[in-house]
């Protein structure tokens, strides 16, 4: 599977909600494979189809080799805990920039597999954080929107400066 170019912040596609996947076919499996290869090359632990310019509700997560690759089609959060946790987050579309984001510690997600089977999973820890982050992206919510205005502006300035010196 080929590595795809990743859209960079502030590409408007990163703020657009995705369409529900209706076709569970070889094209969907190929897209998931492209996402996995692209995420590993970035490197990252989660990626969505919008990161490569495809507005479809698909995400791939690979926290580590032990937990393996998880592919979620049409994921939606159906429950989240009142207890929260704060963790540094970033994006493959904004490499090198991280900020602490507070999210529910645990969550339950309903999704489909690449074959269209409906499933539910419960997640906590880093998987829960990553899933919430990627589902936000699928809903058109770029992670910076979870920050205070001041932190968001500082992160954007750091990224602009980094891009200017790299380019």
C-alpha cells in the first residue's frame, strides 16, 4: 500500500465533517491500508481519511505493536466517563506541535469493521484519548479546537515558525 501525502494545517478539509461509509469493498480496504502505511511513515499512532484528503468516516489506530492495528469504520462515541484525564496531543497534519488536552478517561464506541460488521468496544488510557481525538477529526473538529484560545494561538504560532524555518 502506498504512503499518501498528509494534508497540513490549516487545510480546510481538516475542519470538514466526513460522510458515512456505505460501501464495504476492496476500495475501503485499500484506503485503510494506505492510512496504516501513511500513519506509520509519519510517524503517528492514529490517522483518519481526512488527513489524506478523503472525507470518509474511517480511522486507523496503532498505539503499539502489542495492541495491534485497529480499524474503525463509521465510529461514534456512545458513552464517556465523567472522570477526565489530561494528555499531550498532536496531529500528523501539524507535526512537532503538542499541547495538553483534557478528555474523558474512558469511553465506549460503536463502529463497523471493514466487512461492515457492527461492533462496540470500551477503551481507556491512551486508546481512549486517541479514539476521541480521531473521532473529533471525523466530525470536523481539529484538535486545536479543544484548547483555550491562548494555547491554540501559541501552538499555531509555533507551527508557523517551524514551517517557515523548515521551508
